[in-house]
C-alpha cells in the first residue's frame, strides 16, 4: 500500500523524482511543439497553507519485505490566483509516477490525495495543465472528474487545461 509523505521539493527523494520527470518530459516532448521548457518548482509555493508537495513510497524494493519502500511518485498542489468568481484555486503540479509504478493505480491514488489536501487547505476548485501527448494523464484527469477549461496560465508546455470543483459555491450569507 502506498504511503504519502509530505516533503520539500528540494528533499533528495523529491529532487530525484523531479529530475526523472523533467528528463522524461524533455525526451518525449513532441518536436512539432518545439522544446520542453523546464521550470523548477519554487519550494516556498509548496508550503502550507499555500501548498504541499508529496512523495509516494510504494512497495519495498526487491522481494525483501524488510527493505525500505522506494519512492515511486510525486506531485504537489499550490495556491494560485482566485478565479474570476472569487473561488479559491489550487493547482496540481508535477504529478509523476515512475515507469515501474505505472498502471497500478498509483497516479489515481496520488491525485486523490492531492485533492484531499487541497480541500483541507480550503480549495473551491482544483486546476491543472497538461500536454495532449500525455494521453494517460489526460485520461486520468477526465476519469477523475476534471473538465477542460480555458487556459489559466501561459505554460508553454501545456496544450490542455483542466478544472474541477471540489467545494460547491454557496450563496453569500449561507452557512
């Protein structure tokens, strides 16, 4: 069973996973779209209450149950500007699952955990961006209830933007 561990984006495990993520994105980025632009995350953006970064420890390495679990995935949420209607928005960033952990529900579990943490921090909406070349990621987001939205940022790597309401708006004065 995966274990979610809050950590700094600059911790050794997070840094290793993010390096793998950026290397993979650079090597698989569609050449017709130019070059992938690496943007290292600002560690301060992923500190509560403005955000959080999570490393997922998966199954123990090898067959020895006494060995420590290997870091298998990572991702974060960060507070961004409110929507035009004033909704509090958190953005999912750098959701990455190592190839050995893919196809096992780890990405879904991590997304669910990030959504829970964003809700706990007061999110009304969760947004994210992705590239259409990441078909599995797009499928994950759609199956988790995300709908395409208008671009909310100028990320040069993104081709699709998604959003999801996690806390329905209540009329002013309602409890």
